[in-house]
């Protein structure tokens, strides 16, 4: 477990893998700009570098070897090793993180293998992880396979069989809704509704030591358990601040007009009010991780909610200001200054495991970029780019993605890493490569994306949405359905498209109100 590995990890972190002579970081020789600030390792152009590591990481995941039980390695384990990690099952949010990242990646690459992988993971997990329909907490996924090669997810890493983590169910639920939007497969929406119904029914008014839903609960008896052979840790089991996914699940199902909408609204307000009243004021941002039995504040809970506040300002009086306070709390509590000479402050994972993380630093970086986009703060933009540059060094030439202490976590290094680079690109499209055509952002889920040399064809779930592309050349035309639409001189109001040239290529923003199928002629 992480909390028992800290000493040896720090020895490794400052040993041969991440040399302290400022010549090497992670897998690669350090590259600096004229001012001595860190550049990405693959190219001095962030767009080319970020694109390179995104592709490498996806390919590593997609071609990962299979285990003796026939499943891909990532369906059985939380850490990649050249042999096998026989002791531990998957990470609690491993499947949801991959689904979250691959949804964005599909729009970026248009590779149908990505959707195939998403469907495989969701189908297998749904058929091998859910709590019994007649239990007190029914139809929730278990986060862990207590017997590594069983192919069955049946409990919690710390408390064993029968225990689940409701926050992870919420995160998985919203990704099922998104997968339904991509595929129109009703089974994903039905499962998401079942998850939401249980979470909404079980949510209660929380307080400073109890979140509206517990962190760990026995689905059969409906109570928080006691760690075997140890002392009961009330706060670590009764409390978590990781409710962003659950909030998104409730609001999205309500907007689709499915499920118990009245109960979703009630539970949404209950959880949101608790988040504002307690963690946002107390900075108790834990716990999250499946392998920690004690209280631990985490960067992931804090910064995920900071992003949610900026993306949903209608729910907050001072969301941007509060998001800044959360980001600053992270630097105060979990900031790591080892690479300050290279102009970058990185982020440790959590208070019980103060190790700099690839996905955690990338999350901080992408959220700094969202803050910069929201406020125009140039310092935040530069800070965020350097943090992403630092995270790029954790990806090897073959796509293995590690912490700087040589631990390859299949959550942090893959789904959770890739989505932060893709989010960063959506905020600032100039961070995408200038010699390729890519969708970099959409307000809708993308159902189909097809890139060809002479055209791009895509379909959105929503009739009304906006898409942003980084293109090599200005389109010759864009059609909404069968109707050809002329380019607008500025940002299109309502329906239309605009072109903003850059040094190389430019940015296209497409806005449509009643058409889902768009063709961009190149």
C-alpha cells in the first residue's frame, strides 16, 4: 500500500530514475528555454509534445498484454509491472477515469478502437461488478477485485468483500451516461439510472465529519465497516469530498428527463450545499484512494471540485475566486518545490503519500489553464503549461507512464493523465499541433468523428452545441446536414462558423442549433 511505501519511494524518487543533477527528469533529458524554464521533452513545441505522449499512452493501454484469465492487464491490476503485480487488484476509479479520457480522445483522434475499448470496459464491468438488486445499497459497482484473477469485482481493497465506495459509483455513472450518448445503447443509461437512484435515495444531510454519502459502506447491511485488525477511523470511512461525478450524474439525468428526477434534484442540492458548507470552507479534501485506511487529504478531490465551480458558475456566488483559493491551498499543503529551479512547482498526491504525481500535476496544470481562460491571468497560463511540460517527462518512448519514483499506476498514468492534456488543449487550442487537424473541444458528447484528407465528418449527441477545431488550413466549406453555411466574419451568433488564422493554420468554431451532423470540407 502507498502509505507503507513512502520511505522506499522517496529513495527511488531521488535516485537514478529522477536524477538530482538537473540533467534528467523521469525518463528524459531535461530541456530548458532561454530563461531556464522547463520545456516538454519531445519537442520545444508543446502541441507536438502533448500530441506525442497522448498517442503513446493510448497505444500502450490499447496493446497491453492479457493476463492468464484472458482479461487485459488493466482489468486486473492497479500497477503495471513487467511481470505481474500479484498482490493488488484495480484502482477504485480506474475504469471511470479511462472512460472519461477516451471519450475526449475519440473526438481528438476519431479512432474507432477507442470506442470499442470503452464499450468493452463498460460491458465487462457492468456484468461483473454490481451489488445485488435486493441489497440495501443495490446496483452499485464494487471498486475492487478481492481475488486478483477472479474477473469479479466484489469489494473494497481495505475492508474486503461486500464493501463499496459510493463516490466511485457516481463517477462511473456519469461516464455511463456519456457512453450512452456516444452509442445510444440503452443498457448504459439504464445502469446509470440504477446507480443514481441508489445514491439519491441514500443521501442524507451531512456535517463536518459525515458527508451526505459515506466513503465506504457495506452494501448488504448498509453500515460503514471497521478495518480488519485495526481501529475504526470514523472520518476516513464516513466522509469523502469526491462528489463532483455524482453531482454531474444527477444533473445530467435530470436534463435527459429520465429516472427519479425529483429525488435527483433534492439530492443534488443536498450534496452541493454540503460541499459549500464544509470542504470548501474547512479544506478537508479527503479521502479518495482505495489503498489508504487512514484520513488523507487529496489533491484530486480539491481540484476536481475547483474545475466544477469554474465550469458551473450558476451554482456559485464566487466560484472563480473559490477555485483560486482551492488551487492555492494545494500549493500550500501539497506543493513540491524540487523543480523550482526549472520554473515549475509540482503537486504531491495526498497528505499520507507526499509523492509528486504525473496526473496530479497535470490536473493542476489544466485547471490553472481553465482559471487563466476564465480570468485572463497570464501567470496561471504559464504555470499550467510548465506543469503539463513536467508531466510529459513521466511518459517513456513506449508509452509507459509513471510517477518519478518509478511506479506505473494505471489510473494516474493513463486515463487520468490523458484527460488533463486534452482539457488543456480545449482551453487553449494553440497547445495542439499545428500540422494536424483535430477537434479540441465540444459542448456536446461526440457520437461519431471521421477524419479524412479532404474532409472531417462528425455527429454530436446534442442538436445545439459548439465545437472548436485546430486545422491546418481554412475550410473550403462547412455544411450542417445538407445545408452549406457561409463563414462568419466574427464568432457566429446562433448558427454558423468562424475562422481565426494563426501563424500556422487556425481555429474554427462551429455553432449549430438544430443539426447534429456536420461536414467540414478541407
